[in-house]
C-alpha cells in the first residue's frame, strides 16, 4: 500500500493507531485489514497545511511508541482540559486530527460483508429550497465543513428515496460501532456546541427573533444537559438487562436487549430549532440509529448543524439534514423509515400519522398543549406570580408547554393578579444582542395572526386586558398581556395560543379546578402550586397530562432523565431519559435455555395423562400461597417432567 502524503513510517503509525482503536471483531475487519488507509491521501489533502503537518508528524511518532503507551495517550485525549495548554493542544490535535482520520476513513461506509463500500463521501451543505417533493431535495450531511462544501459546487441534491437509502447504508456501519465510540462523538459534539455557543445563539436569534438569554437558556443549556445525561447514563440504559424468570421456566434465563431500529426520520418545529434538533438526534444516534432530519422551513438554521456534526467527526450518512416544506416531509415519510419522530402541531401530526399508517411505520408524536397552572391559596404569592410570568412568556409564549390557563384560588386571586401585572410590566422586550432583554419577537406572521384572532375574540366577549392592550394586532413584538374576566367560551381558553397571553381564572374548590384543567382536548403538562405537598400530589395524580411540575413550572422538561410527552391531542410516546432511548430501540425479548435432550412439558404429544398432570401442576403453582404450595408444585413438576420425557401416543 502506498499513500503519497505519508512517508512509509507515518503510514505505519497510522495503521498502528488504527488497529489499536479498531482491532476488529467477527463482523468487522481491523483498521489495517479493511484497506481503508489507502484513501488517506484524499482526506489529508483537504486539511490546512498546519493541521496536515501536525497530524502526519504524530503518525510518525506513534510508529515508535509501545502500543500500551499509545492506548494511554488516546484515553487522555478526552480529558485534555485537565492539562497545561501546551499539553492540551497536543491532546486536542490527537483527538480531532488523529482519531478523526482513523474513524472517518474506517466508518465512511461498510457493506454487510465488512468490506469498504466506498471511499470518503463528502456531502456539501446546501442553502437553497426544494420546489417539488418529487424532485431532488437539498441535503447537508455530517461530513462537510463550510469551506469544503463551497469548494464543491454548493451542494448535494438527492431524491427522498436516495436520502433514506443513504441512511440505511450508513446504519449498516453505525449499528456495529460500540456504544462507547458513539458517545465519544456526542462528547465532541458537546464540546463544539460549548465552544461555539455565542455563534449558535446568533443563528437562533436570526431565525426565531428570540431574546439572547432565551436562546442561551432554553436551547443551548438544555442541549448540553441532555448530552451529558446520555454520555453518563446511556451505557446502563442500553445494556442487556436480565429479567425475572418464573418458576415454570426454571433453569432458563430471560433478557431484554436494546437494539437500534434503523434510519429515523425526525421532523422538528420552528419554536426551538436547535434543542428540538440536537436532543432527539443525539438520542437516536446513541441508540445506534442513523437520522434523516428535516427542520422547519421557517427556522432551518441552515448549515449550522452540519458544521457541528463535522466538528464532532460524524461519519457520512449518520445524520442527513434535508431542507424543505411539508411536501418534502411527506415525501420522506413515503420512503418508509424505521420510525418517525415528529414534534409540531396536532393538525400536522394527524396528517403524518395517517400517511405513515399506510406503511405501518411507527410514529412518535409530540404535539400541542394548553397547559394549566393551578395556584392554591397557601402559596408564596410573589414566587408563584414569577413562575406564571416566566412559564407563560418564555420564548414569547411560543412553547407547547407554556402556561396558557392560570387558575388561581379565589381567596388570593386579587393579590396574585396585582403582583403578576406588576412583574409583567417590568419585563423588557426587544430583539437584543447583549442578553439584556426578557422577551423577543414572535417568529412567524401566521402565529401573530392566530394571537390577534384570540385577542379580538376575548375583547369582543368582555375580557379585561390588564396590560398589553396597546398592541396594534400586527407587530411581531407582541407585548405580554395579563387578561381578567375570562370565560370558557373565549378562544384563548379553548384553543392553543402560542403567544404571550396569560388568562386568569378564579376557582373555589379542588374538585372544581381539576374538572376545569382536564376540560381540554390537550394533555401535555401542567403545574400545581401549594405549600401542602400532599394536596399538590393528589391534584397532580388527578390531571390528565404527561407531566406535572409541583411548585415550579415547565420543570419536567428541565430534567433530562425524565421522559417527555403527552396524552389526548398532545400526542403519544415519550422521549428523553431512559424511556426516550428505548423509544429509538427494538426492545428484543430473549429467553435462553441450555441444549439438552429434555422434552418440555408443554410440547406434544398431548395425552389424557399429561392433561391430568398439567392440571395438578397448574393448581399447585397458582393456588393457595405458602411453603406447602411450593413443595406440591415441585413434586407435580417432577412427575410431569418425567412423564413428558417418555410420553407416547398409543
């Protein structure tokens, strides 16, 4: 083998490091045996001169180092922050350069037989929009840096069929990669996000109009927290799990295995374009699945995800980003991915579910909400009012778990209302660039129109707007509104708002407020506020929702270990945490028995004598409890087993 950009010694170092990282197994060849190093020229040629010089020098050094020393150095690369900068810089070069060359060369594509299917396949990111879903669609995959994409003609266009086919091809290699290696890429992704956080916030603001603090807190922080959870807890959550085996199956062992499903189609909404992309993508990838990701056409964050995935050294076709509108999403659904994960409106969720049903494609739906906040009269009023303000107005109210109905016990209704209005009037609303603003703008004009319709309906029916009444009904900078004298006939209590409105409703009794909170087609989350935790938990259990925060708001989303999802028209299925990982798995049940000459008692032939003996076994196993039962069961089991071994039909 000859590689022009490497000396013979440097090539030997590459092969040595490659075999240490990828020794191979019964399904896959070792790095050197795969022959992938012959393509190193093509990859190294695209490095900057400084990177090329550093990486090739390291390969030359590794040639002479003992394998045990090289293994130790490779382990230290993920902990480079612990060392002085001079050492940390070398470890970063090894982590990003040396490991990146090895992993990209090897995992750029393997067929079922373990041989290299193609050399490095570079997918450029694209910035145009598809015109028709039957045409080729713009695809940005996980291996293209911006400079490289622009130097190769501005993008890659494929048909939806080709996109899903590429995802299936990528899955054949990804599914064989050890979990520890998949998580290493997520660690690198986390580092890239943390390092580029201000740039990411800029991008989120440009697409959504959020305040800078909103983008950092609700998107960046949450993403990093979820990635850390996966890195820490995924090994246990995805490990083979031994299950209980009943007495009747004595001598056998029972297991659940968590295996990847295949290509996952993830379709995200426009309100949290970064969080709702990275979190489900990371869950799916950790579980061993490839992803086809279609962002909202309103907030696509064009090119951002591809660049981050490239920094994390995702191999080709692990994640493909497909840009377009609903027609493109529908075309991808028709290609029968292994599963569809959709977050968005209830209307679109119904359409996707109906379309996927024709193919029996499993679907997980995270849909809309009309979340209730229930405030009892024993709360700390100022804190509960602050919770209502933030829970209703974060992301300018454009969250599926925003507080959209605030029920306050009548005895504290007036002081709570006054405190809430006071706090809301102090909020700063503008599109900022320094973090010194509370609310930003609405993201889309069509959502502004929905809010305007609900405001007009409420005013026509006599609602009192305690603040924000000056809004012109058209500007995207909708001021926060606290609304009194609200009735059940008003749209803002019946339909999802997705805007900065806080309707207040008084209540008298626990039973009354439970009925009111449950009187909604939605059931996503809710919050219950009371000093009496026994009452708070009792009410929480009575609410028909997928999650409840007690004396807090939108709190269940803040814990990456808790599953997220709703009931009724808010969808079904769960993601995040252990449940979320398993949602992207084929949970395989396995029972293991020893090879022997034994004939099972429930196998043929069925005879009168076996019927009698099996009846005795059944009565003794499931009858009166106690030690004597176990003795009788054991004796009847032995008789049945002996008979089954020699049973013959005359």
